[in-house]
């Protein structure tokens, strides 16, 4: 998980709790480590696009391919077509 810094004092934070909201969305509560600040905030982390397709895909998950993944897929198709010719 990505590190988040306190937006107020710029100090380090820790994840206090987290919960899944869906198969691709998670909500996390962070708290500042600085006892004088102690700011708490909510972060939502969501899978938004595919970089590399899964070897065990879940048919209920449909994330778009990233632009680089689209290029890789096109190149792989072209390579397969060239090899077959």
C-alpha cells in the first residue's frame, strides 16, 4: 500500500483500520504519528485499470486495459500473426 503523509504537518501516518467496499475498492483510515497533530483521515484505494492480465481472471471483474497494456496486446497479436505466416 502506498505511504500517505499527513496533509497538515507532513509527518508519517499509520493505517488504523481498513475495509473492503467492493472487489476493487478499499477504504482505509490513517492517523498521523505526531501526537501533537493526531490528524485522522480516510483514503479510498481503487483498482482502476489493468496493467497485466490475470492468469486466473474473475469474470465479474472488468477493468479497462491501460494504454501500455493495449500496446503490448497489439504487439503480441502482431507477433503471433507473423509467426503463423
